C-alpha cells in the first residue's frame, strides 16, 4: 500500500514573513492529516523553513540542485548544501527548469543520480507538452523522460525516487487533466517501471501535478495509480493546501 504524498512547490514566491505565515498556517491544521506532506521552498528560506518544522510531520524540500558537489559554479547550490540544512527532498526536472533553463533528459537523470548519491529523495517531474499531447505523443514523451533516468541510475534506485507526472499544459493554467487522462498516464508510467521491475513499479509513488486544487483533488486522488499531488499555486494558500493534504 502506497502512502499518499502531498508536496507543495512554492516556486520563486516567498519572503521571511510569508514563510512564517504559510508554514505556521499549515502546521496548525496538520493534526488530522494522514498524508506525508512536503513543502519545497526557495533556497534562501530552507534554513528558516527547517527550523519552523523540526519535529513536525511537515517535511521541507528544495526545488533544484546542481550536478556538481562544490567548486567554481557561481550562483549554484549543491546536494551537500541542501543536505546540510537537514532537508531530505529536492524537486528535479520541473518543466520550468526544462523549458527555461535547458534541462535535458540527460541532465535531469544526472541530477537524480546526484540527489540519490547524497541521500536526498528526488521528486522527479515528467510530463508532456501541449503539442505532444495534441499529436498523440504523451506516452512517447513520458517514456523518454523516465527511461533516461532508469538508464542512468538503474531501476533499483527508484526505491528512493518519487515521480510527479505533470502535464505541462496543466501547470499554472487552471486546466487540470481529467481523472481518466491522469490515471491513464499514471498507469502507463507504472507499466514502464514494471517492464524493469514489477515490485518497484508497485511501490513507487506517482504524484499528479497541474492545477490541482481543493475542488478537484478528491477525484484525482481516488484514481488507482495516483498517489498524491505536487501543488504549485494552491500551496501558497494555507487553507487550500491543508484541504488538499486532508484529501489523502
Ligand atoms: C507545479 O508547478 O509543479 C504545479 C503543479 O503548479 P500548479 O499547481 O500551479 O499548476
């Protein structure tokens, strides 16, 4: 039985004050939340977020990492540094990083490897572009993304990976995949894993992301192969985020 996981992705939104308000707002309502809950905050707030959530059920994640561990990489942050804050999770391969910062499937696969090698759990984001969906290429796109990572780290390593299926056309658009569309792709992703190892396919958590909100979370999470959500916009509203967390 896979535990429901709800992860928030604040993207580049926060301030010292907002971190307090948002995290304390969520922490206040966590007592009846059964899901595992992770909030991925911008780097400068990792320390503050970790301090506020120590010994709580709320876990903190970063949103990216560099493929190197140290050295002359101005402006970059390594897995080691993220780990230094006691952080356990990191988003890898978010569609905004793929489209705005040129992260290819190969780079994303290397980032997954670096995260795993350094004791972080990667939240590996995959998902098709609108053109790929419209041309009937959703399965090809997600297969390329997943297979690049399997080739790099091996299927066994997926014991330490959380997958987030995020159709790019649904991210931040208010358009959500229908439960059937999402379930079909989640089942296909699980099948891709099963082609390599059936047990790992059954134990890997596959979250849905893309305009998930309090109104659509129940029917998405009710789908057999949807194990939770990666939430952008709604994670910036503590009441909405808590409602989503309670759906699990
Ligand atoms: C995301 O950025 O990962 C995301 C799913 O955003 P939103 O929920 O706003 O669509």
